[in-house]
């Protein structure tokens, strides 16, 4: 089979297409023929040596894939040959509060990734894909989809009629727009692109704010909500953005921290947290039970993930380069044409 290996940290010329033997599933394992892979910002940080600088190379990167079960090992009961499946990012996190192992064991670092024509997963990590989605669409679900779902539905306990502020128009953000609209919430989206904001409205956003032309976007959000603020914030910026998120938040509001594009250090005024009784929740994707609940909701409502572009398996380097350009939704690599 063919697979992409990272032979040295740094994207430039360090991802190489190689030949590897097709793996054989052992007891309790599933062999999946990979049809599509979606990229996440995490994958870019790993390739650049920022996220896991001590990772042993060569290494097959990327975490999110969909495919068809090609073979199963002894004792497998969760999947059968021919099933359309996606992989659970945190392989062992099934439900409840995770322990250190459940948090640490992740596809695409430290465990081998999915940029290959075949992968072997433990059966616990196999989740059936929504039947109406293509392989390309299903590949976007494990990190971006589940992160947004966990932030709003699992940890956020979003209710109809509440309001949600979504920052940006990347993969997690657009899933959050769709899930919040699906749940009957008011959705406010920020972006520096009026074109992307117009597209976000087509996905269910109620209001939009261009933070480049409106630097005090938090004040605009307060105005839009009659001074009350929003009940939930999908925080992808970090850094100085976090201050404005708190200002735009309602009393008893919830901030789901899912990214740190503006920096990993947050300078927070403790008084603002106390006065508004703020609940700040870091989101580490989510467990399998929530993944399966999300997939049922996606199927029930006929929701379709937003894909900015699909590239062929031979264009992996181009796909990683495109991550820097700020995609509207997800970037997907089609492993099988």
C-alpha cells in the first residue's frame, strides 16, 4: 500500500509517499481501507514539530479518516466487512470523564496516523458513518464535528432560544453554526471576510460581524443581544480575543475553548469571571458515546459538513499548504478516486 511519511519536521519536502505492507488486523482489531482523510490545524502543528517535537520519525500523520472495513480480527463484534466507518480520534475514550490514557492515546500523534491506503484500528475506535454522507464528508467528523458537538451539546447543554457566538469559519466553527442552528439557537458569527460571513448565514447564522471593520466586535455582539450578551462562545482565537469573548458573554455564560490561533496565553481579569459567573471549558474533542449521538443527529436532520476543497492523495503537500490560507470549512484528501 501507499502511505505518506513525515521524515523530518517541517512541511517543506519532508512529507514523502512511500510503500508499506498492508497491515494485518489482530484479535479485536479492524482493517479499514481508507477512502478519505480530512486535515486539522493539529496536523499542521505536528508536521512543523511544534505540537510533538519528540515524536519518533518517520511518522504517518493526520487523525481523521473514513473508509470501508476490509477485514476483521478474531473477536470483533462492533464492525463487519463492508461497513462504512470513521475512526474515533481518542481511541480509548468511550464515555464519562477520561483518565490519562484516554486523553493521551490519539490517532495521528502519538499513535500512527491515517494518511495511508489501509489502517488498523482497535474495534473500540470504529464508529459507523452517517448513511447519507459521502466518504469525504464523513472524514470531517472525528475532530472538527465532534469538538463542536461536545462544546455545545455535551458540555454546553445548549437549549433552544439560547444564543451562540462562533468565531471564524473553519471546520469546528462551521459545525458549531450548523449544530446551534439545528438546536434552535440564535447564532452570531465573526470573521474578517464578508464573503465568508454571507456563506455562514446560508448555514444558519442569524447575525454576522466583520471583526476587521468592527474591531470592537464584542460591543456589537452586546448590542445585538440587547445588552444581555450571548450564552455560549466557541472560542478559537485565544490570546487577546478571549477578553472580548468574556465581554460579549451573558451572566452564567459558557466559553468553550477549542483553539488558540491568537496565542496560547490568556490574560484574564478574574473580576469579569466572577461577576458574570463564567464557566470556561477546555474541549479535548470528545468520547465515542457523544460521537455516535452526533452521528444520529446528523443523519436525522440530513446535515452535510462543509468542505472547502478535496485534493487527490498525490497532493498531500498542497493540502497542508492550503491550511495556512484559511479554508471555509474542511480540507479533505481523497485517498481513493
